[in-house]
């Protein structure tokens, strides 16, 4: 059943992430972190894709390559958990047992999507639920390390609004018990 779903999802992701499809281990993906709280106002995905469309333009990314909307939503899942891990216990597999919020003010000084996404209003994307496709990405270490490295770099970059909300520099081991790259 899971396998069947994965194949389907893999198929639907092929357009967007063929570079990731070979490097996946489904066996270890079944237990995931706690699910995010469901947003009562969450709209159907089609809706959100429409809401995003004007902001991101004609479905192309910065390099002019076509954007796969499903891949974007899958990344939104990880982004939402990453941002949540700045103020609540991280949902990664081996969280830092001594995790404390790296924010100066974890209640009213939270990092928001708009700190880094200045063109598209990513905060309008509904809270994403996990899916077999997302579990596959989660198990793809190369994919996750690449994403997380970009996010941590931008978090610590003075060019974006998140840095001034931090107590100090954020590193992989702010949230992970050990550096996942090692
Ligand atoms: C600390 C900076 C930062 C914050 C905060 C942030 N993002 Fe991102 N986000 C990035 C970067 C950098 C990328 C590009 C990563 C990539 O796709 O390679 C990205 C990519 C994405 C993508 C994929 C876009 C695409 O074109 O494929 C989505 C969707 C997204 N973010 C949603 C969100 C949402 C929703 C929030 C708020 C919950 C958020 N982001 C907060 C830095 C951030
Ligand atoms: C702000 C907290 C935070 C920081 C900092 C962070 N991560 Fe993560 N990481 C997460 C969360 C949350 C997830 C799990 C997303 C989910 O719920 O599926 C994750 C998942 C991962 C995974 C998938 C396996 C797992 O443990 O769940 C890898 C690999 C990973 N991160 C690598 C890195 C690397 C490399 C860095 C440093 C460049 C980094 N992370 C920094 C929060 C963080």
C-alpha cells in the first residue's frame, strides 16, 4: 500500500525532482515527527496554488526553470517545521536534547516567512500534512542537507530580517543532537 503510494508520488514528482528519485530509502521513513497542528483555516491546495500564482509569477523560478507546484508544497512542509523549531521542540529524528529556542523572544519575536521571502507571501500557504512523497524527501539526506544548509545560511545572514531576532548564530546542532552532515 505504502509502496504503491510512493510509486504514484514518485511519478508525480518525476518532473520536478528526477535528480532525487534514485536516492531514496523508504524503509526508514515510516516514523515521522509529530504532525503539525492542523490549521482550521487551511484552504485546499488548489486554492493556495492560485493564491501563490500572482506572487511567484508565471510558474518559473529565479533561473527560469519551471516550478513544480507539488514540490513547492513539499518544501513548504519542511520550511514550516524548520521555522517552528525556532520556538518549539524540533521534529527532526534526533533532536538536540538540550534544545532551547535560539530566539531572543520566542513568543512575540518569532521568525516569519516574510523575513526571507520578500516577493511571495509564503505565510498564506496552508499548513502541510506529511505524505509518502514528503517521507521520501525526508529520508533523502542529500536533499535535506542541501535545503537546511541554505536555510541556516539565510537565517544567519545580515541581509535578511531573521538574524536580528536571534540570540546568536544558529548551527545544525542548535536543533540536531549531532551534525547531520557527519
Ligand atoms: C531563514 C529564511 C527563511 C524563512 C524564515 C523561510 N524560508 Fe522558505 N525558503 C528559504 C530559502 C533559502 C529557500 C530556497 C531553498 C531551495 O528551494 O533550495 C526557501 C524555499 C521555500 C519554498 C520552496 C520555494 C520554491 O520555489 O520551490 C517554500 C514553499 C517556502 N520556502 C515556504 C516557506 C514558508 C511557508 C515559510 C514560513 C513558515 C518560510 N518559507 C520561511 C528561506 C526561508
Ligand atoms: C531550527 C532548527 C533546525 C536547524 C538549525 C537545522 N535543522 Fe535540520 N531539521 C529540522 C527539522 C524540524 C527537521 C525535520 C522536518 C520534519 O518534521 O520532517 C530537520 C530534518 C533534517 C534532516 C532529515 C533527518 C532528520 O533528522 O529528521 C537532515 C539531514 C537535516 N535536518 C540536516 C540539517 C543540517 C545539515 C543542518 C545545518 C546546516 C540543519 N539540519 C539545521 C530543524 C533544524
